[in-house]
C-alpha cells in the first residue's frame, strides 16, 4: 500500500503520539532532522536511544525500531500501548526480534 500523508498531518500525528507516550511515562523526544520520535532510557542521552518512531509512508502507519513493528495512524492510543509494551520487553528479546 502506498499512501500519501501530508507533512502537516504527519507532524500532528507524531505530536499526538508524543503526548500519548509521555502520559505513559515514556522518555520521548521529537527528532529534528527527520520527522519522528526518539525514545531513550529514563534520563538518557542520544547514546541511550532504544527506539525510533516514524510515520511509514509505504504502510500508512507508525513504525518503530524495525519495519514490521507497525500500527495504524488512526489509533494513536493503540500505537502508544503497543510501543510501551515493546519497550517493556526484556532487552534480549527486543534485540533478537530485530534480527528476524
């Protein structure tokens, strides 16, 4: 599926997801260079990044860490729940999953 998400909509959705993740206690920052979110360990620096979230124009959804972690743009709270669950996985599981 190839979708066209206007830049304004992409930024609004990322802002909505940013707020939803903050409400769940996730340490998240907006990225400057490319529209997206950077998630770090609590009080982390750029060296402590554990996930990136972007709007995937090919699938028309949020994607994080690996391309098959996907959730619809129409459900920001559901995406925040799935990202929070992903972050709660033990580090080895998340690493092993990224290799598959």
